[in-house]
C-alpha cells in the first residue's frame, strides 16, 4: 500500500517523489515513511539523476503524520522507541541525497511534512500555502531531529514561534522568514519546480554535490549531539495527561484543556 501512496517518477536527469494519498491530504503513515526513506537512500546510487523534486498530489502537500492511526494498546516501550526514531532516519536519508532536492508545496503542510520540507535544499510555495508544526497542540515535542533545521531555515526566534505555538503561517510570512525561496501560482508550481531542478541538473554534478554536502555539514555540525534524545522526550510526553487530552480534543474537535499534568 505504501508504494501506491509514494511513487517516484524519472524523466531524464530529474527524479520526482510524489506523496500520493490526496484523499487523506497526504497524511503520512509509518509505511509511507519507510518507503520514502528507501527511495531517498536509493537515489544516492543513481548518478544519472542530477536533481530531485518532492511534491504532494492534490490540494495539499501533506498534513503530516496520520493522527487517525493513534490510539489502541501501546506496544512495548523498546519497540515504541525504535519506531519513534523512524522520522529522524527519514530526515537523515533526505539530507544525504547527493543531488539538490527541491520541495514544491501547496495547501497545508504541518508537522512531519514541514520537517521533510526543511530537509530539502530549496522550497517553492504557492500563495495559498499554510505552513506549521502542530505537535505542541497534541502535547508533544517536535521530533525527527527537525528542530535544528527549523532554526537554520527561519532563525531562532521565528522557529520558536512556529514550534511553540503550533500555528499555521501564511505563505508570504514563510517567504519573508526564509522558509520559501519563492512563491509561484499553484498552476505553475510543478513546472517551476521542474525548471529549477533542470537548472541544477545542468551544473557540474561533482562540484554541486560537494558544495551541498559541505554546506549541510557546516550548518548541522552539532545537530546529532543536541537532538539525539528527542525520541526519548517524545516517549516522556506521550505518558502525560496533556498528551491524552491533546489527542482526545483532536478527535472530538474541541479546544484542549491542558493542565501541565
């Protein structure tokens, strides 16, 4: 099923990864994360591919993790901790794609979807896009080793604003803050992303890919040392009353009443 919801298209030197679950606003399941990671890791071994595009099918890029799959009896903690690290492994795989990666975003992107976008090298958005990190509204921390990338993308104070409020921010704000490199009409988004991909694909691949690797290594030199425990923080947060209240209020479509318990 994950292969139906994540597909890869190749056209010459360009590979396009498509989130293809539009009926669920491209909500990400654990199987989809594994599929994305496998594709990202595989692209490193395709020298004929010189640029990559990630886009979402339908009205929205992605609403992030599929919250509807939460609930039920929790697995043993040792298993839960390993599954909680899946997002960070995906982020690493995207960051380590040798080729330049362009994210084309329309509609809503929140949570894990926004994390994925920050793991890319460049981001194009539409004027109607709305971007955020909604984890805090469920009473949990931002995972996936994504906090440093949020800070690197929009700056410290703005990253705190996004992650601590869980609000959605309009496209112009995201462009002004540096999240989007450029805004383009939705009807032109796919073509603009492809054109940018071709621009990078036409450049000398060895030099471009070395520059990308060095820039990422410099910007993220301390990321692993600082964020190694975010999965453990998540495990702690999911054992709080506020987490249970956050999930319950989401399903019941009502404002949460967080108590700090």
